[in-house]
């Protein structure tokens, strides 16, 4: 029987393994392969076939999830626990436990509050996506999450909207212009209705702008 090049245990052919792959395989698993090559890089002699290995009879320890989780956090002065591990496109932390992937703030809420979020959103009081401080997190429905987003003005609005044609400066100029709606619509390339709504303060409200002024 062929033996593992590192620990000396017999190699067994796996159900999904072809004969050719089995003949090419030299180790019984990833731990032996990593340990063998790591020792070679560090200049340590690896045990040869037939020699006892320090790995035989040893169970490979896995760092507890909470220890791995805390090692990926930086504690800021304002109380946020900033996730410095992997993040997704939206800026939320990514964390894996037993090959199952979680958003870091959802895992933090479930672990520290002993309550699974389930179908609810885990929202941030601090409005920092990378924060995983359980004291900054709260559960909410989709409607709660949307209301919180609008209240904190994180949604697309005004000139930040992907389909906006007018800047905030344009809106201020339109509201103070003596020209007709038709003339302004031609100048800015929008409809007369859009100009009217802006002038009446129904659309494109801007913080600090007096909408009642004429």
C-alpha cells in the first residue's frame, strides 16, 4: 500500500478520484501537504517514509470562531468595532464559520445577543457598514431599514441620484430665476412639469434652502 510522504499513513483512493490522480497523490490530506512543504521551507527535515511523524495521532486544532472574529476588528475611539477582514461590495464585513458565509455584523448580532436575525435586517445605529459592535446593531423589517436609510439620507436623492439631470446649484438657480418655466425647461433640457415642481418645492428639496421664498 502507498503511504503518505509526510505522516506515513496508508493512502486510500477516494470515490471521486481517478486512478491517475491517485497515483500522483503523495499525501493523505491538505494538513500533511502544508506541513511537509512548510517544514521544507523552514529548513527542517521532514520524516521520511516509515519514520514516525509528530502528526500521527494528533488532532489539528481549529481556532474558535469568536477568537477569529475578534482578531479581525479594530476598536475605534467613537465606539465602533471596525471590521478589517474581507468586505463585500457594499462595505459590509464577510465572515465564514464551518464553510458557511455570513455578513460580519449579522454574525455579531446573533453571537452577542443570542438571537438569530432570521428574516429581519440588522441595522446600524452608527451608520457605518463595517461596524460590528453589537451595541450599535438593532433588528428591523425591510420598511424599518428603508425608513432608517431615508432618515440618514443614505438613499439616492437629489444630484446623487443616478438619473438626476440637474445639480443642486441648478435647482437653486431655477428657483431664483425670473424666466418662464418653458424657457428654463429648454435651457436645462428637462420638462416644464419638472421646472414647476422644483419651483413649488415639491421636488428636489435641498437642506438649508427656504422653499417658501419667492
